[in-house]
C-alpha cells in the first residue's frame, strides 16, 4: 500500500479511537448535563426531567441529581407535630415540697410512718402514732397512700421554706376521694393553734352552704376570708384527679383540675405563712372529723412565681404519668 494511504488509514483509526474513548470514558457520564440521549456516553440515557445523564440499566436516579417533585420530602408544615414538653417536679424553680408515693417511704408494721420530701428542703411527712398512719397500696397500677376518717394524717414540721407570706405559690396534688359532704382536707396549714379552723387548706367540698356539694374541689385561705371551688362536682368517685391551686400577682387565685383552670378569681392579698404551725396532709390536724377518705399519690408545692410554661409542662407530666383526662 502506498505510504499516503497508510497515513490516511492511521488518521481515520485515530479519529475512531478518539470517538470511542469520548463515548465510553468519563465524558457525559453520570450527572452530566444533557438534552438528548446523544449527549450521554454509551450505556447512558438522558433523563430529560433533570437534564442529566444516568445509566440506562440503573433504576434509581443519579446520586448527584435532585429528585423529581413526586419523590421530594414533604414540606415542613406537613411534618408530624413534635410532642409537647413535660418536666418533672425536680426541674421546677422554687420547689419546696415533693412527696411521691412509693419513693422514700418508711413502713412500720404495714403502715407509713415517714414520707421523704424529694425537694431537697427536708420537709418530710411523718406520723408517730401508729393508729393515725396511712397505708401504701397499688391501685390501677399506681402506688398511693390510703387515708381514712378518724385521724389518719401525715404531718410536715414547720419550716421557713413553707412560710410563703404574700408571695406567689402553687400546689399540685394527685389524689382521689370518696367523701360525700364532709369538708375533707387534702392539704392544710393552721393559721393559729388556738383556732383550728383558721388556716389555709385544699379540700374536697366547701363549708359554705351555697357552695357545699359532693365531689367539689376547693381552696380556702383563712377561715371565711377566701373560698374558691371548682366548677365540676363529680370528683368523689374514687378516681385519681390532678388538683392544683395557684396564686399569682398576689391576688389572683386559681383552682385547676386535670390541667384546666376552673375558677380564677381576684381575692384579698393574704399572708399564708402561719409561722410555728405544722402542715397536715390528708386531714385537719388531729381533728377526728374532716379527714380525707381516699388516696394521695403525689404532692408538689412551689414557692414564688411559677411560669405558665412550667406549670403546663408539669401538668402534662402528671396527666401522662397517671393516665388522667
């Protein structure tokens, strides 16, 4: 073959090899821009919705290409709502009393003689008299202390952390009652030793004739000074309920039941320190009447301002923990 023909064949072969290299190398490979299949190398196709090259036998989209709209993640407003926060009593600022049934309990011959305060203030509830002690049982899967009329009561010794004066404060009690008409005290601090009915208490009914009724939950600050009851009147059926009382801004008193305010009211600013007087849980001191017939699962007291967000989160904690509605 003449030399000129060899030179032409060589140039043609080089062109062919270069073309093959361009069609099978990295040029126009995965993710490369394209408008038709001819823009992609051999074995690749042009995904026109993306204007990108992808392997013909690859079922999934190229990793460096954006997915089409039908497989994109849902917008943020369609994402499931995050659960609302809850907090335990230990996280509350101003916590001065926390009693939880089954935690820090001392049993003497089957009855509770000491109930440890978990707030860190040492406000432990005790009962030295064996016949006045509650018992610890499990009901509906929850540990509770059982109180009976006739003198069963726990006593918390006076302490500066419980002398609240005219400060804001809040108390929450998870309890049940089967009392009918008696003014059964859940939580009481006498105002004066000589006047056992003067003090502040949280009860299951009101002593006032026009408010008295079975199953109400009430708060009373000093005798006849302030009395406020819940709207509901069916809380004497023996089921646990979250009963809360909160004073804010010095004169706004609110009764709360299962996380809902049922009776906010502006009241006189009253000192609720009661220095020198003990706090009683489940009864009215040593009085044989006005005792709780029911159970107490948990007691929390906060001195000072309790922010609405903290209060709501704490109530959600109790509602979830005890399965309340």
